[in-house]
């Protein structure tokens, strides 16, 4: 019972934060919006996706923790589009790696972010069944969704991300 209350509280806080991000990002200075999105992206793997990959590689079998971890990851991923408001490209902040296509092909960018969130949420649902092979297959689907915006590690660049210099 206490776990359900804690889970509901965490989900409520995450939802409130996600709702406030679009408004906050619109009010941020361009450099602050870029920093916020870079911080979020830098945290996705170590804070969330590393646990998924560890299971897929056979380094962990902690499937039971995935439903909660995926909820938190989905909340973070859903913030991404709002952290790319107009005026936060390289013309305003040269340090950003966001390509102009983020803004010129906005619908595709947002669809890719939504797909990543959806595939990650599916991982949590699949994990509830306890089937390790199904979890591994869904981790691959999450990884594929990540490549919708960028090709992989920083040096890969991608449709919506400049290659790391």
C-alpha cells in the first residue's frame, strides 16, 4: 500500500514538472534552454537507459525495477520537444548540437520524441510480465527509437543532431 502511495506521489510530481516545462522553456534565455536540454539528454542514459541496456546485455536481471524506471524515463523524454523552443538553434547559441531540422521539420521531431516515450513506456509494461526475452526485444525497440533523432553516440550526428566536435 505504501509503495502505491509513493509511486502515485512520484508520478504526480513528474507530471506536474512535465506540464510546467513548456511554459518555462518559452520564458528561458536561449542559452538556458540549450543547457537544460543538454543536461536532460546527458542524464537520460546514466539515470535511466543504462539499466535497460544492462538487462539487454545480460549484465542484470532486475526486470522488476523497470516499470518504475521507465515511468521516470518517459517523463524526461516527454520534456524534450518543449526544450527546443524557436530561437534556440545555432544562430542564438553556437554550442548547441541541435540541427535546424528540429524547427523546420518540427512534426517529425516531435513524432520521434513521442515514439521514444511510447517505446519506453511499452518496456515498462512488458517488464511487468517478467519475460526476459520480451524485455530484451523491447530494449532493442527503445534503442531504435533513439536513433530517430540521432544515430547513436555523440560522434554519430544524425538527422536532428550535429556530430560532436
